[in-house]
């Protein structure tokens, strides 16, 4: 790339980076961002020049740039986001100048709207799936908040056209949205189209920002269910439709939000409210335990051990006055306290996944001595 010029208010009215064509662009957190001490100013001057030969002009309408949020689940553009969901930020540029600009650089950041500090980082950007020659990134702590070019990007799949008027430039950066309740966020994007001649002259750039609102309430309810049983999900946003697709297991969801687990694994749940947005959840389906093995009756004062092939779990007796059982051992003792006739108790085994199996046990009194 040429010399690099950066202006990055972490959150502010304006964000741009001038990325040109002879040296690597900036990428280290805190090195080139306009701030006073630890406070990001949000100012809009030409600052942060690295070396000599930086751009001295403002953005040009000859380079168009847009930033679009794409739902990773549906590959469609959306105007709202759901908390903790996967998206792509697609930056698209067009060359309408008379110059040949066959390469480009970019920068993208997502911040909480109106929060001008390092706490304004919104969600996490990623470079997954982007060619290693097409990116670098910067961190706040361990959170990626800035992704940008590291060398000029040219050719498929990033550039369509030969560089002249009508050439388009595209990059899609993965973004995981912040947790529900964050509120609106702002995407800042910059695209710099360059001729790659080793000099900063003749390059063009432009920038854009777009605010994305949090459009859907999160899905609530118990996000796990035993195979063959149900759990009910809810969402504060009304008038939407439920659907499910298999992850590693199977299950279904009714229009009422009742999920029925079929086989162990995960089930992807979608609550689609059209223009209001879409909410997502993953429900874990746990395998139902096998039937309890062992004696179904015993005499008062005797002991026997119950087992379950599902492995270690927790045992409970519904009526300890009839029979007690070791919570982890499955060792059961007939009690039948004060009863001259047989009585029953229900023994329940619960697996580590929270699913249970039950058996009815009869305890017989000792015979009367003659």
C-alpha cells in the first residue's frame, strides 16, 4: 500500500482511513487513532499520517461505498440485528472516475451508537474466510474491533472489472453481534481505490456509516429438552413465526413455541418477524436414559442395587418411608416404616443431561413370627 493515513474515532460522527498503495496500512491498536490520552475525540481532521506523502484531500464522490449487514443464516440483507448472532458486513465500492484503479484497501469497525470510548466496541469482527493477504485487525483487549487491509487487494473475488470506470470492489467481514439489550450500533466503513503505482497521488477514497437497530427481543425459555419431551420458548416480539432446522440432532417446534426433542444433539430455532427482524436460539436435545435395571421388589430391611446403562446419575425415592436409595450409588433399602402391608415408592434416575427414567418399587413387610 502507499502511505497510510488513519482517523478512527472509536465512536463518533465520522470515521475514515486513507489507505494507499506503497506500504502496509496501520493495524496496531492505539498507534494511529485520533485521541487525547485514552479518550477518543471523534474529531474529523486529517491526522495520523505515517511518514510522508499522505493524502491531503478529502473523500471523492468518484468512489462510491456502501456497508450492508448480511444475515449469515439466510444470506440476505437486514436492517436490524439480533443479539449474539452471526452476520457479515459487506463493503461494496464502485469506481466512477476516469482513472484506472484496479486495487483497493478497506477498513471497518462497529461501535455502540453514541458511545465514544473503548467500551463502545459492539460485538466482534473476524477475518475468518478472508484471504490472509487481504486483512489485518486491531483489538480492544481480546475483542476485534477493527478489520482492515494489509496489502492492496486485486482480482477475483474482491475486484470485478479491470480497474476503470464501473469496476466494483467487495469485501465481506464476519461480525458476531453483541448481546441482546445493547441497542443500536453504527457500522463505519472506508474504501480506498488505488492505482498501485508506488505513489499516493491518483488514489481515491470514500467512507460511509450506517446505524443498525436491535430489532428483536431475544428468545427466552429453557433451551434444553429431553428426547421425547417438550420445552416451551417465548419471545416478547409478537406476530412472528417459529421454525426449526436440525443442527447435530433433531427436533421440531409448533406454532405455539413448543419444542419437541427427537434425537440427541442440537436444533436450530428461528423466530421470524419479517421486517421487524429475526431471533435465533439453539436448543440442546439430551438423550433419554435407558430403563432402570434391577429388582422391582424387596423385603423390609433388605438392600438391592438399581442401575441404569446411561451411566452415572442421581437417584431419588419419592417415598423414603417406604424405601431409601443412595443418591449416587443406586443402593436401595426397604424401610416400610410402621406398615403391616406392602407399599410402593417411585425411584427416579436423572442423567447428567437432566433427563430421567422411573420405576415403581414394591417393599414387602417381614412375615409375622409364629
